[in-house]
């Protein structure tokens, strides 16, 4: 290992010596890259954003449901509500049909199942009554309150036609963005070496070169598997590059750990993506995920060490972990994977218990920032699962009441927020961090002073809670704003793609992950500039910290699973020829879709 590092270290020493002999070289280089970095960042993100947001998401057709008047209604989702209500996916305007009569659900293997949602007039298949659930084959007569419908497959000819029409939805090639990002990473490494001077270490260029190599191996490897669409990963790699830059400036010794966290996060991203292909498998382990979320939060409560005012850190072998960050992934998984009872309001009961257990542990640890993130995520998942405003309003009221009770029991918590909006009045005490962050951000201007050239890293938590201020100081307001825009772009894409989402599981999980990432970003950014209380919440992908980085890549997997563009997501299994031919003899001929009007 020493021999491996000796050559890079010799090259670094020669570069440092040359800069020491000619200090104007370093000054010129820093001046040049300060203006070049925003241009590169803008080009990198512009390409990814344009590709993500300009391509329309046309819903896929999975089957047809014939109606008594002869109309054929396309089923564009894997979970469909059949009923008389206006919110139903297939609306049947008959008085004998309940508002939410039945749910027709497809699994990832192509098999359909019908569920009676407590209808008054019942559900039957080929004349046989359905008690709770029953499989539904193509050609079967599904009767809802005396209204007969028939499930028909999509013909192979129509499938081929739709795939041909969707070819123009393919994402843009990733090569230009990757080349620009590679240049960005290499220039960052050189700038950090110039900023460190005599203390420069070969660990800096080796870390960035490793990230660059892994990035290219990942893209080329998936391209060999005929996968396209790497915009999300490009944004994640860009933000991870900034994270390495922030870490190198504030805590150079932590660079190997942060790089390892990025690599482990990428591995988690791939594993989750492949795992999410099988919805039945996801449904089976939801209880395991729920237990893991409670266990991780409980472990922090029992074994946690106080750091930055919250007892949510566990030290193992000299490595500090935040189990609550990994609990976020388990929580979203467990909250989204209840498919067969998705449309039943009473299904929220156990989810509320799970949420209460996790938030209770976080409150006892005084980690109120993470508790707030969990609560917002809970509201998103609960609404998407039930659509019940009344219940959610009561829960929100109960949550607000619980906050007031907690403040009365622990008044010291309220004192933590006493400086909110008055940071400059307490610049030497409670507002010390925010005032320094705002001063550093102002000194950076639009293009920053250069990576490694700032002073905010000397302030506690500069690379975590105050990382937005550090970005503004060293990288400039332009790149700091682009970093926020990158997270917002991921959120907008996920919301847009939900309209064409295959399964409610993917849709709910993506919206939950999106809300979590956006809310964390808001808390971090606004907390650093005193627009919100400083809560200790990290900036996704950017803040220094292995647990946060793992969580960010894990949440990205849920967003990636909503990408229904052809061959764009590893979470979407490509259909086999056998599946394409299934039920072909029963399939209706391709025709223009007609609007359904009840007689």
C-alpha cells in the first residue's frame, strides 16, 4: 500500500514545490477555476435537468376492461379502484355499484387479483362470489353489483406499436455530462492541492480519481446491459463531488470514510433498485422493514451518544453512525409496501403505530429535526394511502398538541429556538453558528473564494448543519443555488413521473422520498441563514457524513423506480416474450380510445 501511494505522493510533492516556487501560478489557477466551476456546474446540471423534465411520461396500458355498453377502458396502473365515485380509476355510473366497490391489482409477474372493498352488493367472478380476494384471469367475467365487465389483455401487436411510439421518450446520451463532470472533479482535486500547500496529501487526488473511475464503470456497465437514462445518477455524482470537496476542506482525514460512504451508497442504490422489481417480495418483507425502522431508532435511544445536542450517534470501532438515517429508508419501504389493503382507511392504524414509535424515540433523543422530517413524510404517505383529509387533520392537530406538551415538559428545548430570527442579537452565544455562516456566505459572492480557501470550516458543524454556508463561501452562490436546484429537479421529476407510475408502491415511495429530501434541504439551507431554526438536519448528498450519504442514495432508489422511460431504470424488469404473448387470442384489436359515457 505504501508503495502504491508513494508515486502519487511524489507527484503531489513536486506540484506543491512548483507552486511554492511560483506562487502566482496557484493564484492564477484559483482565479480561473472560480469562474470556470459555475460554468461547468451549469452545463452539467442543465443537460441532466433538460433530459429529465422535457421528456413526457406517457402511461403504459396493462390490460383492458370491457363495460356493458361495449366500451374498453384501458388500465394504466397496477392498482385500480373500480366504483361509482369520481375518484375511481374506472368509474361505473350504476346505482348498484358502491363508490369504492373493488380494487383490481396486478403483480409484477402479470397476474391480476380482485379485492372486495367492503361493497354492499358484492363481487363475483364467472358467477362465483368473491369473499375478500380472488385471482382474475383474462377472459373472466367480473361482476360488480350486477354490472358485468370482462378483463382483456393487450395484444402483442399493440404492445409493439406502443413501444415503437415511446422510443422518442428515450433519455439523452450521458457522455457529455460525464465528461464535464470528470473535468469538474479533476479541477477540484488540483485546486484543493493548491489550497493545502505544503500539507497537501495524495489522498485528495486519489479520492477524486476513484470517484471518477467508479462513475464511469457504473455507467459503462449498465450501458452494456442496454440501460439508458443516467440523469439522476449524474446529479447525485455531482452533489457527491461537492461533498468530497467540502470534506477535504474541513476534515481531510475523513476523505476515505466519505468516499467509502459514497461507494456503499451506490451499492445500496443498485441493490434496492433490483429488489424493487418484485412487488410481491417487497410486500412480504414490509414487516421486517417496519421492525428494522423501530430497532434502528431504539438502538440510537439506548446506545446513542450526545453530539450536537442530540443523542443519536453510535460509535462502533471508532466509526460514528446515525442509525436514524438508515431508519428513513426502512420507514418509507414499510409505509409504501402495503398493496392489497392500500385502499382501506383502517390500514393506517399500524402505520400510525410505526410512526409514533419512531418519532417517540427521536423525541426522547432530542433529535427534533429528524422527527419533523419523519412527520412530514408520514403525512405524505398517509394521504396517498387513504386520501382522508379528516383523519390527517386530527393527526396533525395531535402532533401539534404533542409538541406543546413536550415543550412544557422540557423547556430547555424552547430555549434552543430562542435565537431564531435574532441570530445577530446573539452573535456570540446562541446565534454564533448562523452569523458566521451568513458572513462566510456573503464573502463568497457569486463564484466563491475557491475550494479550500475559506474560513468557515473552522466553525463547528460547518460541513454538516452549515454546509450551505460553506458552499456559498468556497464555491459561490451560483453553485450553492444549483445544488438546491439539483434536489428540486429530482423532486419535480418524481412528481411528474408518478402520473405514469406503474404501481402505487413506486408512486407512494417516490413521493415520500421526495418530500423527505426536499424538506431536509429546506431545513438545512434556511437553518444556516436563520430563516428557520437550526435543527441539525443534513443536506442530502452534500453534507459530510456516511450515514447521511447512505440514506441519500437509498432514497434515490425510490425515485429511480418511478422512471418508466424505456430501459431507463434498473428497478423495472423488461418483459419476456412469453409475457408479451400471454392471452393474445383474447386481446381486442387496436382501436381509437373512446370516451366512456354511461347509458
